[in-house]
C-alpha cells in the first residue's frame, strides 16, 4: 500500500478501531525480515504522535540481547533539543525506568552533563537515590571521576552542602592514597565567620572525635574545661563515697583513696567535675573501666572544704583535713610543706561547703 496526501491537516493513512470492547490494534505492522516494522519520517512535525486516554501511548518490547526496546537518536550535531523529553502534568514521574540486572538509567555525554536535574520543590531533592535491598552492600549513589576533578561536587545556598545520615554505620567514609593530602579537608572561607570549619557533636557517651596517629595544630587549642586531670584507680570500697570535689591521697601505683588526716603529704589532688567546672584535658584515659576517676592536677576545680577548723579566705593555702575527703586552711607552715593542695578562690566562713580552688600541689 502506498498513500500520499497534500492535506494540511489530514493523515495519508487513518486507522480507527470503533469497537469499544476491542483489544486489537488500530494499526499492526510486522516485519519478519531485518527491516523495521514501522518507519516514520517527517519534516518539522512529530515523526510519531501517540496519545492514549487510559493506557500506554507507546508500548515497546524486545527479546534482543544487545538492542534497546526503544532507541532514540538525535542526528543533528547542532541540535539543542532533548533526545528524550518526558513531561508529566499529574503527580507521577516524568520518566520511570525499571530493570532487572542492568542499569536502570545509563547516561553518557562527551562534553556536558550526562544527567541534569532541577526542581522547584520545597522539600524534595532534585535527585533522590534509594537502595531498597535491606541486605544490599552497594551504594545508593556512586560517583567515579577518572580525571582530575572531584567525584562529587555540591554547592548550596544556606542549607547543608552534604547531609549524610546512617542508622548503623559511618555517615561519611573517606579514604585516600594521596601522599600529601587529607582524606577529608574542611575549609571555612568566610574571613568574618565565627563558625568552625569542622564540627563534631556526639550526643551519646563516646568521643566526638577519635584520632589514631599524630595531631598537628598550628593555631591555639581552646578548651572550655577548667583543669588538667589524669585518671586514677580508686579502692572499690570507696567508689560510693567519693564524689567530684573530694580530696584524695596516693595509695600505691596508679591508685588513690579518700584523704582522712590533716596535713597528709601524700595528697594527690581533687576529683574533677564538681560544680560548673569540667576537666579540660584528661590524661591516661585508657577505657571506660569502673573505679577510675579524673583527678585534677592543675587548674581550677571545685573542692569540698571544712571551714570549722578555721575560716577560709580568698588566697589561703589549703591542705587535707581530718574530715574525710575535705580540705582546710593550712595554718601550720611546717606541716604544710608537701601537703598543700592549692589556693582558695572563694571564701568560706564556717561549716562544710564546696568552693572553687586553684590546684597547686606543693
């Protein structure tokens, strides 16, 4: 059959299936050779204009091992139009792709973005990747740059450039074989910014940062804690009695006990963490073993003091007292040598109290 027309608005061939219950095609083409079943060529109009009210406008299937069910080629080297254009004016996707073992979408470009996505949505991503296999070990999103550029480049306005979350593993994992660059590098380029280039917040009991190897700091190290402390073991019988602020004395190698006598030259320091002060640095922090306490060796710490022996004034030297775990004013210079804990930074006129002191063992 050969059909031609000069009509400005009618087809050369028009096919209608008028049976409302019919399941047959309006037009069926079968080529049992190697040519196409249907070939369409046009000038400026659409080569194929397919519309459907209740089913797929275009349906394609193939059993071929090396060819696509639908293949689209733009042969105009100057063309700026899309190779495939999908527009959904409802709520479904513009393009939906499902596959078995191959890539659902294989996008390649020689000179421009292989995949470009934009959205005006207020709460959803331009690109969302989900690995819905609960036992899958593959990435939801994988990027490999075999040139010199980044594997992933992210730019944003006021939101997070990268928001990474994980329920059971590392939210961000970085490795490098570079001989002189970091696996993760953070830069704050705003000269007036007071925010950190790298910020870590652990809301559990573990450390916010863990470093295996040397740490080099070229600027100041600013610590909000008030003292330099070191962990010591405490006699198991005293673990319920010793609280932050308690004065302790040496009781052997790496072991302390609560002070019980005045002017004890074995005084070691004050258990850190009482009041508003927390340790700035804790040495010998081997693990979370029970019975080990941070002992303030230098700096500011709150200390349990008994002023019933004598009022405590600002600047007074403090030593151990007969009250277990409490300090007192050092009134006897001869007995004070080697038994001084530090200097009082606040006064206590009488009774027992908790005052800030400056640890200064001497």
